[in-house]
């Protein structure tokens, strides 16, 4: 990983503990440097993070001793290939830690949405006056919908319970016990949930051929008056052209988009000028000092591996196909 990213992930204390725990045979800034390193064939554990090259058969052939990959970031979707599972490698992810700031972001944006802060701020700047508070719902006892109920959505639900909210979640891949344990209402279908949600938060992974454009214009038109859409998942999960059309039609709606289909949106995109859109550019994910928690998790995993224990946060091939 680049030196700047390594410094974000590992402070002095974490790096010293890492080097006490394992023998660092190669410290490389990128994939080509690793594949040219004279000791690459000795490496049993690969510690990496965002920007790593995909572990294809060709890459793995240069790392014959590799047994475990410790990924100090979230989704491993772009990291692994079928060859990783064919080799029987153990892959761990820091997604559980990476998801914490995202859940905090969703909670914060939900509070702002229910206070009507996004729309009021725009109105005050453009009109030079304070809009009426008559239709502002307030933060308590409002319906909040979560599209998909994986790790991030469950963490967000835990925080949102403090607002005395009725939390609804839709996820056809989760067992009923998951919803009961989180004390949320399992929605029978997306249309029913969307039509009831004052805030709708998207947490669906982008799975080619399955979840692309899952959130259609027809669904968004079902949102109640004054609702807010929050997307911290992937832009492609929403039919972006249809969403833009709906936002033109429904100025009462507001969209907080941390992700978009093309990043950043193409020049001239209405997303830049629509008054009911806020673009935040991936700030929901782990950034700055938040990343130190990912490094600590990686060191903890290395310590377990060094003591012959299984890592806590390994990801199976099956889970990798459905996780964000």
C-alpha cells in the first residue's frame, strides 16, 4: 500500500506491534513493486488495503507461500478472484470496523433530514428568508426504511432506535431471526416499505445482473411527501436517470448521495444543480483518523494468526458474492 495510506492505517504503536508480531519480508507501495520484490515468494500473509491489485492466478503464482490475506478495508469484491478460493486462501476483511462510520453518517443524515435541515439550508441561502417549520416532522417516532439489512444497515438501525423510530427493513436474503434480533419490522416488499418511509436509506451491494437499478423511478415516486433518500451503498443500485426525473417532478423530496453511478457525475449532470440533491463524495466511508481502527483490526488478526488461531473476520467465497 502507498506510504500515505499505511500512515493512515498504522500509527507508530500499531506498526511497532505489527513488526513484533510478524517478520515483514516485503514492504511495497503497489502491486508491481511486490511482484518484483526478491523475497515475494516467502510471504505467507499479505496485508493490504484500498487500491490493491486483484489477486488473479498470475499474481498468486508469484506468491506461492501465501496462505492468508488480511484486507485492512471493507469490501473484498475487487480484490479476490476465483483463484483465491481455488487456492484455499483465507481472506479477512475489516468491513465490520469500516461500516461503523457509514452507520454514523446515516444516523446523522437521518437526524438532519427529519429536522428538514438540508432543504431549509438551501432555501435560506437562495431566498434570504427562513422557511416555515410547519411541515418539519422532528426526529422522533418517524418511519425509516432500510433497503437491505447487512452489517451497515444493522449498525444504523441500532443507532436509530434512539429516535424511537419505527424501523422497517427489506432484505430477501436474511433470515427472520436477524430482523427480530435487531428489533426491526421486516417489510414484505419494497413498494410497501418505500411508501411508508420518511427517510429511505440504501445499503444494497451492487451485484451485476441482480441489484443494478434495483431502486426504480416507480419506487421513488412512492415516497411520502417530504421524504429523504440516502445512498451510501453504490450508485448503480439506483436507476440514476429515473431518480433525476423524479427529483425534478417532486421538489418535496431530497436526496443525499454519497455515491453515484459515475464518480464524480459527468460534467453537466443535473445532480450538480438540482436544489434537492446533496453530493458528499464518499465521505461516509472510513476517512482520516477513522482509518486507524482498520489498522488495529489488521494487527489483531495478525496476532491471532501468529498464535495459530483462526482470524475473527474471515470472509467465505459465498459471503463475498453477496456482501457490499
